[in-house]
């Protein structure tokens, strides 16, 4: 039996927490000069993953499925 692997794209984007999964907010990687300071400040930090997507992301992060 081959070794099961975690979805590498998902492992880079999502982290497990005590009560679920968290993710970074989008639109904060490049071309930030034209974005207002308020907008960049609001994009800081992490947010929990929506309940709809939680099962899908959880499956991608598990190795024993």
C-alpha cells in the first residue's frame, strides 16, 4: 500500500485550530501600492473557514482517508 499524502496546496493555505480551521484573507499578496491603508489593515490576520467548506478542507488535510 502506498503512503497517503496530505494535499500540499491545502496544507500551505489552512491551519488547524482548537475549534476548526483558519485561513488568510485574500488580495494581500502583491500590487499593494494602489490599495488604501484602511483596506490593507482590514485584510490583516486570519478568519475561520466557512462551515460549507470545512468538510472539504478537512478531508484534504487528513492523511488517513
